[in-house]
C-alpha cells in the first residue's frame, strides 16, 4: 500500500488550483488534467456522472485510485 494516503482521505483543491498540502507530487501530476477539467466545469461524457472522474497514480507497485468530484 502507498504510505502517503489513508483509505477514505479527502483533499480539496481551492480556487487557485494548486496541489493540496500533503498530496503526493507524482500522483498530482497524474490526476492534474482531470482536476482542472472538472474545476473549469468540464465533464467526461464516457464516465456517465457529471462532475465526477476516477483516476489513479501510475505507481505500478502502490497505485492509488482517486475519485475526483466537483463540489
């Protein structure tokens, strides 16, 4: 398991769009495009739920799956 995150942990991205404190920089790089798309009111038509995406970091040994939601 990844030692950076705990199951169910929640992070918020502010209006500035910056990486939340305590977030892994490598994981942020992997999910950044989805975060920005949702932040600017875009959606992913193939996902089927407006304002939501699921993405993961690319660490092949300790991957973490992120549910990204526009609130």
